C-alpha cells in the first residue's frame, strides 16, 4: 500500500482520459519554473534549506490551469477529481510535490556527480518540439510563457539530469529469479496472460448453434472465419493473441482466464454480443513466461524499488510546507527575533 507521500508523488489525475493530453504541458511547466530565485518571505515550501517561492508556484499553477481549461472547459477547476478533492486542489498538490521532489533529486544527482550532456539536452528539446507540433509551435510555447530559449535549455538540462539519476538507480538494481517469481505471483492480474480465439455473433441462438457444431468436431478457426462478426480477428480464425485480464471486458476475461489450454467455453454474453471462447495457451507462472515477459517483470520490480527509494528520500528530507497560518506564525517569530536583536544592541 502506498504511503501518503508516495500517493502525492505518483498519483495522476485520471478522472478524464483527455487529461493525458496535458501531461507534456505539465512537465514543461515544471521544467521551466525550476530554479527561480526565491526568498523565505515568499516561500510556499522549504526543502533541505532550499525554498520554493510563491511566485514560481503560482505561475506554474496558472499555466497548468490554462492548459486544463483550454482542453476541458472553463469549469474544470471546480469539478471533483478524486477523494473528494477538486481538480484545482489536486493540481496544486501535484505541482508542489513535483517541485519538492525535483530539489531532492537534483541534490542527489549532484552528490553522485551526474549531469546531462549538451547532446542529451538537444535530443530532449528535439523530442519536445516534435510533441508540440514542430519548430513554430515550440517557439509559440516559449513566447506564450515568457521564456527565452537559453533559459529553457538550462531547465531541460535539469530534467535530463534527474532522468539520468533515475536510470542509473534502476540499472544498478539487481533482481534475482526468486524475487521475480514472487513479484509475478503477487501481481498475477497484471502479468498472467492467455492466448485465445473467439467467435462473436449477435444472437444467443446463433451462438448456441455454432457451439453445437464445435462440440460435434467442426473446426473452430473455420467457423470463426465464416461466422464471427469481429472482422479484425475473424480473418485470423478468431485469434486474439496474448492478453492480460484488463485488456478485455470483465465478462470475457473472467471466462477466458478460467479455461485451460484447448478448452472451449459455453456461450458468453458481453456488451458486444455473444462469444464462444477457445484458449490456446496460458502463462500463469513465471517459469512459463518468455524472455520478453520476464524482462518486463524485472523492470517492474526495478521501477517499484526506485519509487520506494524516492519515497524514502522524500520521507527523510526536511520539508516545511507553509500555509497562511504557519507563515503568519513564522513572521511573528521573525519579528520577535528582530526585536530581541535590537534590544541586545541597545543593551550593549
């Protein structure tokens, strides 16, 4: 189970698929704003002594807000996203957490003498230009956000440095076969796969007639080519290839994953019609997985360990997040200290 910090670090605003279009904008905004100078009086947070200014935080929010409103409408900020929070509240939490983690990771990268090369930075900028739609759109992006190209390059260098730090950690992480097997067993829903074929028709009566023919020995693939309404798989004899549980509708997956290789299902109803399913192969143990699957499982473990490492650094970092209440309290404390210094000077 994720801790509160990890939830903040890795949660995504998945309330609407359209939001994914804004992910690049969010990343670029954070990259652009990192490194702005700040003063303690203007801080929204302090990370191991380094401050995050209210100015940079607000600018980041306004830019991300504009992106969301342009894509999803002017009322999006007030809509509920998850856990009773509005989209605006969740965006603000995510922006602050990204800024906090960036300071922590850059410090670690510096300790390990890691930095991005000019070639790596240029390649990343090239990718951004392509994602934004080309050179002209890239220039518009910079202009619209009052950022010059030289400054943007410096910020991209920071982002690439963090990426290198994470990649280095992952590459140095070792995973044994026993650990991979355990991970597979604990995450079967994500990694267990079946190879199946199906015949899809519109009516239950038609499906029952086809099933009767299969039970009498008629060829499944031939019937799929002739009868199935799923044009994509019909021409392949109903072959759907390998898939995990989440790739199919629940009614279909429940039956497909309950069958043994070679078995044919009864008629299965879904929103698409009536199916007859035949399982060709099933990978339900790590030892049965091919090399590609094993590599994916090992990579999943490494990414999980990276997340745990980042969470640990976040937990161990000295982070002060300032609300209006504790800022007022801090200001009063500072005033008191100033007055005490003045009194000391008078006394001396």
